């Protein structure tokens, strides 16, 4: 099991979809944190509290983008636990995973 604390390990100001949008994009977070953890671990806890907010483009690319990388939705949902004081954040992430289309 691994815990990823977004605000501490990544950025308090995550923003943007692609790496061209800035250094703390959803693409970068997915590539450097989420995807390697999903490949190596049975359980990943992502602690979302502490960041100043999350844009929809960041969340969709980071979490929905896992499906486009080839991860199966049921595997993502089984391995990934989102922890956030704001309960709507988990629901939003679940929707991005559910709505993502594999490539």
C-alpha cells in the first residue's frame, strides 16, 4: 500500500491538463505518481486535502487519463482510494473514471 499526499508530494496548486500547461498538470501527476503506483501496488490512497483546489481539467486528465493509458476501470476503482474532506471530490473523480473511454 502507498499513500500519495498531493499537497505535500506534488503541489498545493495543481492545475492544468497537460504538461505544456505547467509543471503541476494532471498529465504529469498521472505519469509520475498515479500510473507507477497502480502498476506496483495493490492499494493506493490519494490524500487530496491541503491543495488550494482542483480544476476539472486536472482531475479528468489525472484520473480519467488512467483509462486511456489502458488501466481497466474496475482495477482502478479497486486499487484507488480517494481521501478528501470534500466528499464531492471523490464523486467527481469517480465520474471521470466512469466516463473515460479507452484508446
